[in-house]
C-alpha cells in the first residue's frame, strides 16, 4: 500500500514522516508474527509425522515378534502329525498284532523315560489304529468265539490308558511313566494270554472262517 501526502509546511512534513514510520513498523511486526506462526506449524507437523512413523515401526516390530513366537510353537509340536491306516504296516494276524502293541508300548514308555514326550505321538497313533482292527484280526486268526469278549474288554482297557496319555501330551501336560506302565500291564497280559493259546498254524474249517464278525458290542 502506498500513502500519498501533500507536504505544505515543515510541521506537516514531520507529521507525515512519523505516520509513515508507524505504519511501516506495524507492517513489519505483522509480517514477523505471520512468519513465526507458519514456522511453528511446520515444525509441529514434522514432529507429528516423525512420531507417527515411530509408532508404525514399533507396531511392525510387535507383529514380527508375534509371528516368531507362533513359529516356535509350531516347531514344538511338529512330531504330532495325523496318520491314517495307510501309514501303518498292519499286522497280518492276531498274534503279531499283540506283539506289535507290546512294541508300541515300549516305544511310548521309552520316549517318556528319555524326556522326549513328543516322540510318543507316532506310536500312540499307531496303537489306536491297530487296536481298532484287533477284533477282526482275532476272528480271522481263529481266536475262539468264547474268547472274543475277553479280547474286546482287554483291548478297550488298553486303549483307554493310551488315550489318556495321548490327550495329556496333546494338551502339553506331563504323563507319569510309571503310572502308565502299571496301568497297561494287565490288559496287555490278557491279550497275550489269548494269543498263546492259539496254534502256530491256524487250523480252521471253511465254516469257521465264515463266522460273522463280532457284533456292535465289540466295535471301538
């Protein structure tokens, strides 16, 4: 803005100079305040941006750490892999099935004794599959019908004990080796007793081979 003044005398000239000086001072003060406010706003925005970046970096770090923990948990349980009957070398007859159950039992107890419970997962899975087939193997191997109930009850007792141990391991709980060993002695001995009464060579007639499979009460 320009100010035009007509100077007609010395007093008027001095008055005009004073007015112009006051006006210029006011303009400079206003400009200075405006510049200072803009600089302050810019600094505040920069600080806010840096703070947001820092928070985002910390969030990414937390997410990375969480993922690492999840991976560690997965590695801990990597030996607990589901299997099917196709993954098991199934025994051909009742006698070999009982011998296999005894071998699985020893593997499970050894894993617990050595302080490596995850190693018991596989034999526990195979125990479950073989026990499910035990009644059919008993029938096909010539186990007398009078022994079917004993075989069924004994296999159920053995399965129940191993199921408890398997569930505990799956939940991350400890299994008492001595307790499991004692609880599985009797049912395995009962299954073995039936196996020892069988002839080494099955001597069955065609009629006996066609005997119906055990009823529902003999199923898992």
